[in-house]
């Protein structure tokens, strides 16, 4: 559990500032994740709006529950 949020934020900022970006390594990781997603059929369909009706129904249901508290 994090007890001092400011120390963690400072650590994160310092870490990001000191860490060099390795474009080739990051690209390789991206390509491997993309290949894995293709293998397990977890890429979104060509039609990005496919299934949006269900997402809207879920959002409405969640918002109604939040409104009762």
C-alpha cells in the first residue's frame, strides 16, 4: 500500500526523466503484442461501432446505479 503519494510521484517523474527511450525495443514489444492479439482473436473488428449498443446499455445501467447512492 502506498503511504506517501508525493514520494511515489517524485520517483515516477525522476524515473521517466532518467530513462532513455528505446524506439526499436518499444516497436518490437508493440509488434509482439499485436501478433499475440491476432493469434487469440482479440483485435477489434473493422467496424469500430460494432457492439456500441450494448456498451451504451451497460453505461446507462451503471449510471443509474451510481445515481441511487
